C-alpha cells in the first residue's frame, strides 16, 4: 500500500510535519495488517479485483451471451470499479487504525501528564 498518497490528505494528522505524518501512517498501516493476519492490503486488492471481474463477466455472459468485445469491456469495467472499491477499503482500514493509534497516543500522553 502506498501510504505516501495519504500525506497531507488526512485531517487528523495534517498539522504534523511530513516525516511525522509518514511515521504515523506507517504505524497505522502496520497495525491494520496485524489486525487482519490472513488479509493484508495486497490480498484484499487481489480478492476484490477477482470478485468484480468474475461477477461482471459472468453477469454479462448470462445476460448477453458470449461476445469477445463484451468480455473485454466487462474486464476493463471490473478492473476500474475494483480499483475504486480497493481504494475505499484500504482508506477505511488505514483511517480506522490511524484513529486507534492517535487515541492510544493521546491517552498515554494524558496518563504521563497526570503522573
């Protein structure tokens, strides 16, 4: 997963310097990967792409019959739609882990200040 694309885009950490943003995003990415041991970002992308292509190609075959140009169009459309879905899923998982890490850091800061 390319976490550089999220630098200066996430409101929760946009006030930090870029290198700090990168470190926090990297921690969030690692946390998201460890939460789902069997699914990491690349496996999610593979499964979603395969699912979209299979559903769209199978659906077009059932509705319109076999046609080479239609198969090419549905594969292209499946790849396009799956890219959007994969981006949304990856963003959701990364932001969920990022919020968890920021909350943990905030709570540990509060505990340290109270001591």
